[in-house]
C-alpha cells in the first residue's frame, strides 16, 4: 500500500514541468520548487 502511495505521489510531482525538466540552476531553488509542488498537491 505504501509503495502505491509513493508511486502516485511522484507521478503527480512529475506533472509539474519545472520539477520534471529541472529548470532551476541552484539546488536551493530546485528544493523550493519541490516544496511548492508538494504543497499544491496537498491542497488539492
């Protein structure tokens, strides 16, 4: 069950183009993009 939830989470994260193609140049901004995407998914 946990594996299914994690796989679904990453498939939803990959829907965000910035995370999927990694446009951010620094690690900090890349982590911020992940955080924003995770927040948007949680709020849906």
